C-alpha cells in the first residue's frame, strides 16, 4: 500500500521538491505485529529534521494512523515515511506550499542467521562523505554518496561498506552506524560534520549509559578498528 497525503494513490506531482532537489527527509521503521518499533524516536528525529530544513512537520497522530494503516495485518514489515517540502515553482528558493507526506510498506529484509552467529564481512568504500555540519545527522533525501558507495561491490558475501570523511576518519556504514569496543569502552564516530545519527545508535548510547558501560562519541581512525576487541553495526531494521 502507498499513501500520499493520506490517500491510497501512487502518483506524485512532477514539481515536488523531493523529486526535483531531494528536498525532504525520510524514516525507515521496522514493524512487528502491525506496530512500528521505536516510534517515538523516529518521530522525534523526523521533527528535528523538519525544523532544521524549515519544512512543516506532519501531524504526529495523523502520521501514526497512516503508519498503522499501511502496516495493518503485517507480522513483520518495513514502513518508509517520506516528507518533502511539497510541490513548488522552479528554482531552489523554498516556497510556502504544503509539505508532501508519503507512507509505504515493504517486506522485511532477509538476513542470514549466520550474520548474528558468526558476524559479517565488511569492506572500505572509496567514496567519501562530504562535510556539511548543517545537514549532519539528518536522514535527508540526498543519498547519492551512499548510492555510489554501495555500487562499489557486488559480492553477496560482503554485508556492508564502511565510509570515511574527507580526512579519512571513520563515520558509518552505507546503511548502518558503527560501534567499536576499544580500551574498555564503546566508541562510536562523531557525526557533527557528516553522517546519519541513527535511531538505533541513539538507543545503544542510552542503553550503555543505563548499564554504566563507558561509551564515547569521538573521532575514530581506521587503524583503531584493527585493534578493536569487537565491532558491531546497527540500524532500525537489523537491530
């Protein structure tokens, strides 16, 4: 099912700024038993992104109703929410029109049981993430860096690619956040200049604090991963 502004249609204006300029945000949610997981966190991040971009945030109750509607009856599924600035005239200058809201449902991704049992193989991506503190942390619609990075390999045995900033610092995976066990503490990269601040990353940080596990957000060099006792990747779908 596809809902566009609450209606079951599959058409979108060719003048929508999300299509023309990537002017918008998105959230990807795991669904279990017809209910979205981590809903308050996803909603809060979406609202923060809308505030930073100056896009009118969708009504929270209405958005939840639409999410439940597309996920109804699904034992396991994925819901994607897209909010764009809406349709407007040509040119980059933002207009004052109403935002566009798109909610879709998809089958869950299939991950081999061996991933959790044995771990996953990863690679370094040649594509670097550009620096833009104004957009850092946001899950905005401009994902060309991740698209180019993911196009670098076609080996099914490699589960993820790790990305760096222009200075060579570790930032994230193409679709995941990263934690490393180093020197008796958990370390996750600083995302103040680029990268996506994931909902599950936020959850891990909160759990670590609640369990008194030392955890730091800092600049992380690639060489440090070679000495890590453990490295794990996370996102809203894989946990």
